[in-house]
C-alpha cells in the first residue's frame, strides 16, 4: 500500500459511519471493547468467557498487515496490497462497521456486519478506535481495561517477545503505554477494570461477565495500570531502547 492511501484513511476515519442498514442491525447488539497491552491475556480471557456463557461471541475482522505467528486462527482476514482497492470500496460504500489505522504503524484494522454474530460481542480493540465505535450505533457498549500484576505481565511479555524480536517488542511497548495512558484519562464511569491473574484466568473471565450482569469494576485497576506504565520503561531498556 502507498503512503497516501494510509494518509487518506487516517484523515477520514474519525468521520466514518456505516450505512443506515448496518446501523439498524448493530443497534440490536452490545459491543464489549477490551483494551490492554500485548501479552496481557485478552484472547485467553475472551475465549474463556465464550466457553462459560453462550450469550457472548468473539468479534473477528480484517487487517492489512501480514499474519503473525501468534495470531489466533480465524480471527483475521488478511487484505494484501493486491486487493486494498476492495477495502477502499467497502469504506466508500459504507459497508464496514468501523475501521482504524494503527497509531504507530501503517496498518488498517476493520470489521463488517458478519463479524458481530452475538448478543454480546467481545473485541480486542485499539484504544484509538474506541471513540469511533462509540458513535457507530451499537445498542450498548462497554470499555474494559484489562490489567495484571506488573511482574506477571513483564514475565508474560518477555515469554512472548525475545531479544531477537526487539523492533516488534518496542513497537508493542509503545502501544501498551498509549493504551494504558488512554485508559487512565477516561472518566471513571466509562471504563470497567478487570485484573488478569497468574494461573487463575477463570477469575478474569468471570469478572468480565460480571461487567455485563452486575456493572462491576476492579477498583484497583487504575493503580495497577499506573504501575504497569512504570514497568514499560524497564522493559524498554531491556529491549535496548535508547
């Protein structure tokens, strides 16, 4: 894809809205946007939720980036340079529910109506896409900030990204800092905090279900997020950031 293609998408993404027909369909659904750093356990938590409670489904989607070894099978459709014109046409025709360009890379993520199959739809969401989702017309939405004990998360992150993965690791740490910082700037009533725990992933799944059923939130979430931001600085130095 050419640089001007991404520039156009970035400049238009804030104003994008799906067609009226799509908006009528998604008005019947709830979107649960899970925001958090890489390796925090978003996929594991969401997968445990859908096993526990049939009301919930995972949101799939497309991306313009190449497949990664740690991508979950079936969660992405990969749109290459050869067919990005089709993606542009879907946007022009307002046939996407939403799309977003990564704030740190020239990578597009997006979804179509068929990607939201359930009553309650769980989605790993870029923090930069949350405001766009808030206006597209879902009947209800929740923003869930997923955090963990900083030492646990540090270990999970280093297990996923070795020193040989330095550029990717540093990029993910930048995204992590941005996501956590954004969560901390949101009004307390607009973010529901869930803590993931070592060897107790069912706890996070149950807590996420309770976000819907009981409107509960872990009050320690903001303090944990602040401590995780400090850990990001430590990790950046470990991966050789200047």
